[in-house]
C-alpha cells in the first residue's frame, strides 16, 4: 500500500449526571418520547439555561486523567445550524475556550508497543434531540428527550495511523470514563459514540489529504470495519485519478459500506459566538486541585499495581485492568483464593469464554466473584482438578448451586488416596499387558509418548476424579515394575 492513513477521532461521551446540562429535566434512556423535557430543552422564548455544576466536575476529572491542561476560564458558545431536532436553531457548545485543553494518552497495542495519541481538547456541549423515522410512514417524528443531555466531546490530534490503533485508543477512553464513573460507556444506547475523520496521503508526504468524517459509529467492531472500508474507498478513488470530496458520511454495518450524508461544514459555517445567556465559567486552583486529589485509581495505575502487588505479567495486568468491573471481579475472587496467577488465568480464560459465548458483560455474570473464588479454592486444595472445575463452573453458571454443593451432589471429589489410585492403575496394567511390555521394551523418548495412553485409561476409569499430579509418578513407578 502506497498510502499513509491519517485518522483523528471525536468521541462523544454522555455524562452520568442526574439532570441535563442546562435544565432540571431527568436524563435517562428508554423513556417515552418527549417526557423528559422542559421549556429550556424545547427552546421556548425567555427560558434561560442554568449550568449543571456536576457536569463541570466530571469534565475536570477527565482532564486530569488524560494529562491535560484545565481551562481555568471556559466559555460557552452558540453553534448555529438548522435541523428539526434542534428547536432553538443552535447548539450550546464550547469553541475558543474549552474546559479541557491539550492532553495525551499512551495506548498499548496488541503487539505490546505503546503509541502516544495527542488530545486537542475536550469540551462540554448539549446533545440535540433525535429524529425518528421507523414509526412514521412518509414523515419524521421528533423526540426531544435527549435535547440538552450533557456531552463531553473528546477530540484527538490526527495522530492515529491504523484501525487497530484507533480501536485501542477508543477502548482506553472507554476504560477511563467508566473508571471515573462519569459515563456508563454503553455504546449500544448511545452513551458513547465516535466520529471518524480519515484521509490518505502518499507515504512520505507531509501535507494531509482531503478528509471525510464518518458520523456516530457506536461499537468497537464497527469503528474498525468503518475505517477499513473508508480506506479502501478512498484508495480506489485516488488510484483511479479521482479526488476525495470533503463530506460527512455514514457507515452501514449491514452492507459494510460508507455512504454520503452531507457536505462537510467548517467552523465558520456554524457562525460561533459566545452565548449571551451563560457567563464564562471561572475555576479556582483549589477547586481543580481538590478534584485531582479525589480521583480514583485509573487503569494504568491499577495495571502497574497488579504487576507489583500480585506479580502478574504486563499483559495479564493490562487485560484485567482494562475494565473496572473485571478488575474488581478479579480482586474480589483473589481475596478468597490468594493465588493471583490462578485467579487471573481462570478469569481471563474459562470465565471470559463463557461470558463471550453468552454475550454478557462481567457485571452481569451469573457467578459472583466470591463464589468463583470458592471454586478456585477447591482446585487449590486438590478437592477437584481443572477439568472437573470447568464442569462445575458451568453448573454454577446454570444456577445449580455453589461449588461445594455441586461437588457433594454429583460426587465429584477428587481421588487423592494413594492406595485407591494404585489399585486403579494395577487394574489398567492387568488389562493392557501388551502395551505394558511394549512400554518396558522402549527407550525413554518413546516411553514419554506412551505414558499418555495409560494416564488416559486411569482418568477414564476414575471418571476424571483421580488427581493427575498423583497419577503420573505412581504410574511411572508401577510401569517400571517397582
């Protein structure tokens, strides 16, 4: 490929306040249309906005988390455009003086390398309403429940050079806002959505190419697919001698294509000017410092602690700390087991496998962390082996009880009695005399390959209950005739 991809992202995060950015109306997903509105949200003449101070606190928290400059004086502006779901004819946003200035994030990629992504700004703004097309034949309905919902728009520098890097960056933002508790991160409900600004330029060229913007992509998978699709579309046009039109596009996941929505506006098209109804927001250093001191442990800090405190690898620590819910689950389970590596392996392995199969988040896991830890204790004390533990976890998942209850009800306790294991092995050896003779006549390398047959027979005879750690040395000794 002779093209370099240049990507900048605008991530809209809906802040988890109880009321809207400029009105006292409730914020909530799924309410009946137009039941969560006030005169301010409807744009009625004379209705004045009142700024939500909790949204301000959340924005400053985020600024600290991304190593950013905090705007000690920020100004709200009117962004003027006409659309049916914007009854005021303008959106209250921030332009020249945002609440959060320049910052950065160091993002770890799948190959273990780290990429620094610059963040231009993060500004507060109100959301618009929503146009509804499905239920109105030949017409469009307008729902203003979302109008004036508080958003923090996070604008990256054009530092991203691949779809994988873009997804890693969005996941990091998602992790930070959920750790901070300022956004629930529910992309399916629109709590977090992403606009992708993408252009191509010949490798080695300094000037940027003409960019397109893909609006409102609402899943990590779709972000990656939309980028690949748009790269291919732009490359085909450029290689055929055409030119890219600056425009806003939509991604259609069913057809896996982007399509034109409208020509791309520039800032001057919106005729920004300071909002006459809202005073500048002036912060004190004490206010900013107090918020910084109250920040919770962030993902990178938690990953570092998991390595130093629990002795986990960098990879394991990053996976477990990427989600606050997963990190909490791991720590709660490990407080029972007191074996970080065993707990990490099972959380990242068998538990994550079941969650993925059921398409569940760990917050909705049917096996709570304490019960999961109690299962792992039974592996630890040799009551059961790993294979049996997987079956028990599935039974716990299906609501059949605790690990101890299932072990007792199904008679799954591991056989650790030396005499009982020796008796089982002797029965197997008596039934397979030819294989025993072959084993004894073989060299050491062939014996290592043949031992698996005998172990399998013993485990089958014990219905998986024999302790594998005890079976192997006893079996080798008896095969030698000792």
